C-alpha cells in the first residue's frame, strides 16, 4: 500500500497536507482514495510514500482557500483522519479531536515552503 499527498499549492479535490491511499499510479496519472471514491490526479502533482504518515503536517495558509481553519499563517493536518486545525503557538504534539489520537507535529518538514 502506498500513500500520496498534494505537493503543489493549488485548489483541486485534495486537501493540502493530507495523505490519501494511492490506488494506482503510472507515469502521468494517479488515482487516490478520497472518502472511499477514486479521484484522478496528475502524478506530477503528488508526493508518494510507501509508509503511512505518522506526524501532523504544518501547512502554510493558502492565498485562495476560504475554508482553511483559523487566521494564523499556518494550520495543521492530522495524519490519520485529515482533520485541519488552527495552530496556536508551536506545540510539539497535538491530540486530534476528531480521531482522538495524539501525534507529533512535524515542524522540521518544509511542506509547500
């Protein structure tokens, strides 16, 4: 099983920073599982990993994403359920209120930097 996430700052059917199960991929196209439905994405727009995510992803607030949480410069995405939450301060760990699991916050990663 492989995992994929958007590696471009653009609006499409994937949330920035969220990992999705990769159903199929070739050189140009990929299919990712979004809430049980296959969603086609250009392969070049994805970052792929063979291991599931284990840390919160810190995402810079997009210029044109009106539903991003809070008003801070960054928000975090849960590695398990893809819940987006506002970041207050610089926590090292956070509990996801949606899936009730605590994960480390990956401040060292430069996602969409």
